[in-house]
């Protein structure tokens, strides 16, 4: 977005993507709710509406406020889109969880809720529930494909990957097709989806989806920003919305399992976490994954794999409290 492009504020209840002019770009702010200081909570939205009809792709970032790769990807893609050569519509929300972004937190500091666990939301609920409600109904519900750009945030470590809906349905087959063309070499298929997520909202409506993860750590590696940017463009090409063809990527790792990282191996003791395995390592039941140490270096807890699997995520912030998630395991496809 350039300084010359004004941001039009629109009451979210009145917003209708079908009323946006064709062959043009639109920079909008959807007014979600008033805040105590008198200002409004506004959701930034970038829309490119093609001169010709076609599918609608929705691209989201900042569902968690400490995940920055997608926030860099979306403005870059928007700047390079040519609506006169576009078939269909691209709707992009670069910062969905504005309160969490302002405070560099995963969840909202206002109500403490995780935006990735409250869909379909509530139009009369808390701030996070209202964001989910309006984002779902006014943006995601319009999609023929949802792309949700995530990363590991400040506390965790996850390999660069694309996740997709693994199901023998029209939406599942379309999700896997986009994932295979996205351009990263780790694919993670999910036969079942935890409730409350953008992608569970999409699944319930038969909308194909993919999402991303990356190491994060409060930074945005240039290679991840480049990979996700390429992935969005590849997705548009797969759907025939922009010119160009793309070959599917043979993944180095094709994984399969639940994508609910909240169901992780948790610490029983607080202290300093020291991992003993790497991401994407294959482990057997009983293998040592790491340990939690006290301030003088004594092991308080040896963490072992309860089942065989592949290490898909681990704690990145090494200070841990009892109950903090340390590892998540998944299987291979």
C-alpha cells in the first residue's frame, strides 16, 4: 500500500465484497467495535477485484499477534497484483488480531482469548469473538480457497510447512492440490480439525484451505517470507486466476495427523528446557526428547516420547513453567 492510497473505513455489518468495483484495488478498514478510549477497533483489508470473473481467494495473516511472516507477505502480493489481469477476487487481511499484534502477543490482551480457537465467534461477544464473527461471515465465507499464514510465534519452533485438509471430498482434494503446488517441501495433512479455527470454519462450509507454519521466534526469515509469497502466487496460478503454470513439489516430508498443537507433551516441572532432538526427527516410544533443568543444572524432568512419531514442533522459549507445551508429535503419510 502506498501513501497515496487512502484507507476507507467501512462499518463491518454493511461491508459486501460483491459491491467492490471490478478491475481495481481497494484498501479498507472494517470497523469491528468501539474501544474504551473512543477509537474503533478496525480490521485492515486489502482487496484486488479482477476485471474478469473467477474464484475468490482469501489470505489471512496475524491471527496470532506474534507471527509476522504473513504480515510482510500480504502487502507485497497486493502491491504486485494487477487487477486488470486478474480473474476473480483476492481478499487479504494482513493483521487479523490487532490487539494481540499491538502488544506482540499470541492472544488478545483485552479478553485473553486465542483468535484461532473462537470461530465462528459472536457478534455480541468479547473483542476476539467479534473479530472471529465478522472475519468469518464477511471474508472467509466468500472464499473458494482460504490461505491462512501462520508461524511458530515467540514461544515455539516449527519447520516451514504447508498444512492442508486430508479428506476424500471435493474440498479435501482441492486442498491437497493447492498444498502440493504451494512450493515448500514439508506437507502436513489433517484428517480432523480442532474446532474454533479459521480452517474448521472453512471446512464446515466446504471451502478448501491451506495454512502455513515457519520457525517464527518473533522474526520473519527472508526465506520464509519468499516461500509464502511464492506459495500465494502459486495458489492463484493453480486456480487459473493469474497467468502461469506451476509444477507440484515432491515433498521431502509428507506428514499426517492432527494439527492441534495445543495437544502437546507438557512440562511437569518449571525450569530451563534443553531439547535432545531436532525438528522432523523420527522418534520411538520411550526415546528421550529433552529435559527440564533447575538453575544450577540439575535435571528435574526427563521428557520421553509417549508414542512413536515425528517431531513437528518444540518449545522455542527455553524458560518453561509446569504445564507449558514442550513437544508435539505427528505421523508420516
